C-alpha cells in the first residue's frame, strides 16, 4: 500500500494578508480549492474586491518611505531569515504544491528549490543594486548613477507554478526597497499562503509585503490603482497582451508580462538517442504539459530508418509513463489542474484528428496507478503526420500532447520556428557544434536549449521570451529584475 503523506487534512479557509495581519476579505464570496487528483475540496479562498486591493496598496504605500530608507544590507537580512525558514519547511511546501496543483512530488520539489534560489540571489542586493560613476566628465565635474526604488509593485500569478513564479519577482522588489502586493491564482493559492505564513514569522515591517486573493476584479483594481508603479504577470498571451500590458501601460505603469508559448524541439540524426528520448519525456509531459517551457512541436530531421526507430523509442517510453496522484513517489505524471483544462486538451485532440493528423498514442486511454477519480487525468498523446498549418501545430495546448513533424533539414526547422508567432523557447539535440551555434544565432526565441529539454534559466539569469511570449522590456529574475524594480537617477556634481 502506498502511503501518501499529506501535510494537512482539514479544509483550509484562507484570508488576505494586509499590513502585517491576516484579515477577512471585504467580499463575502469564496471559491473552492480542489485537489485535482482526488477531486476533494482542500481550501476555500476569498473572491476579494477592489476595496481589499485599495487597503493593501495603501498599506504598501504607507510602508514604502520607511522601507526605502532601510539599508540594502538590513533588507537583505530579512531575506536571509526567509531563506532559512524556506529550507526548514522545504518538504511541506512541496507537498502543499502537489496537493493543490497535481504535479508530482519531484516536480514540486524542483519548483520549491527554484523559488528558494531566487530569494537567495536577491540577498545579494547590496552588490546587485550598485550604480556606477565617472570622474572628470568635464574639468572638475563628476557624474554618477544611483538606483532607487519606485514604490508599490504588484504580481498577478499563474496557477501552474504557484510557488516559483511569484518568487521571480517578490524578493527582488522588496530587496531593492519597494513594497509589494501579490495576487495568487485562485486555483492554487495554498502555496502562497504558506509563504506568507513564513513571511509573517520573519517579521517584515507591516505593509512591506501584502497578499490579496481574488479574480478579475482584483486584477482590474491593481491595474488601475494610481499608487501601483508596476505589474509583473505570467499567464496566457491573450490576457497578458490585451488585458495586463495594455491596461497597465495605459495607466503609466511598468509591465513585465511573460506569456504563452509554442516550443519547438528539434532532433538531428546525430543526436544521442537515449538522452534525447529522456529529455523529450520531461519536456513534453513534465508538469502534465502545463508550463510555458513544455515541448509542443517535435521536429525530426533524418531518413525513414532513423525516424521510424526514433519514434518507436519515443512512443514506447511515453506509453509507460506512470500516471497517478503526485504524492506517490513512483508516479511520473499527475493530473491536469481541473476538469475544464482536461476538456480543453481533449478538444485539441479531437481537432487534430479532424485535421487529419495520425494519433499514434491516444492519451484518452490510460491506466491510473491507484483508485482515483478520472476527472482531471489524461495520458500522454502523440500526433504524427502533423503539418505546420494545423491548429495543433500553431496554438498553445497546455497539456500532454506532442505534435511530430518531419523536416528536410536545419534550414526548414529554423524557418518554421521563426514563422511561429510565439518566441518562448526552442531546443536542438545534436552532436554538431556548428549546427548548434547556427541554431542559437538565428532562432528568434528568448530561451535556447542545446541538448537541454527544459530551458529554465537559473535565478541569476533572466527568464527570457520574445514575440507573443513576452510584453514589456525587462524580464523576471536576475539583473533584469533589479532593473525593473529600480529607477536610475543620474547625478552630475561640481564643487567650487
């Protein structure tokens, strides 16, 4: 019998965190948080409103002058203490993530680690925030640049990485001297509730970090609030482009909107087959395909013999993926986040069949490792004979579906990638250094993988993106984050 160690059994009733206190929402409406593997309610999250947002933003605005005057070194000490608590609570955080999202426990542990790494990088803010200077720009005149915080920033977070994504932004914002308001996804709010319990234990000054649960009304209030200086967003392209970017920019705010993707995975005949197949599994089916770095279109270069033997290996490996509740350590793929998300993916599978693609592995037929409701579960699917004009080759499916296309060579692969409106990531698997360099040089995407299936930048590098995958100028993480959360003030000095 598999023992599943759940960190809590009771239904969690969530509250907002404003001005250093847990407070009830002004709204009396709440929605259920459901464990997608068990279809069991595990939490109730408030559907907050504009009044809650205003309360949080005003608290953050009032806290800003004092926090801005706190030295960078002192601010970093709060983050050092937070990192200690995150390490102490590592396993609980990871298990909460699996319960609310559905991903496997190993995937949750990886997400937890990536979030902690961003806190760790942000502790270096006394160095990261340094400006620069030059003596004698003219006789007796010096010039220098200082970085200064701007005020209140906000994050509108996604459901698929509820722990990691907010930490692309929050640690850098507060380390640089800004104050913050976070809106978690209402589908997966428990991870951020755990984070804010630890933030409360750290003892940040009241108002420095705030959390408001909610949906569209909360998002709209954040985008319109005059005291919010900038917004960070991760989610779909239509929402990121047409709602977040346009509305926030119209109100004079800084914006970084990291959006949808259609990622290409290119395999040349000289690739190391075993490692390539293993990378394909994690790329296309990790997190049940619910990530903006997931492989979507598999482009294979090579003759019939190579193609046939390679795809036989891919199909055999994919159909043996163990599916079930992610807290079972033997499970390799969990459920989709909700029945609606499963329904959407099923619609794409039907569309692919209508368009004439060959479904050589049907994810609608699967076996569960355990007695669980099937509402959100789906197996890996593989379409072959896909052409680039098909919907399944062009639109983001956000589920465990692979579209396979044969291409005549690297020229055709690069052309196909560059014609795609998305520009999040592309991967090539080959032993040819010249082909790899050409690929990274010519492909118009933000994150390139060379023999790497998941191109997830480390915390000290920006999470890049181009075209319809990103709207704004500065990305999350690393130096980009420091630039986004600070303004450069130029000082020119002459003394008589």
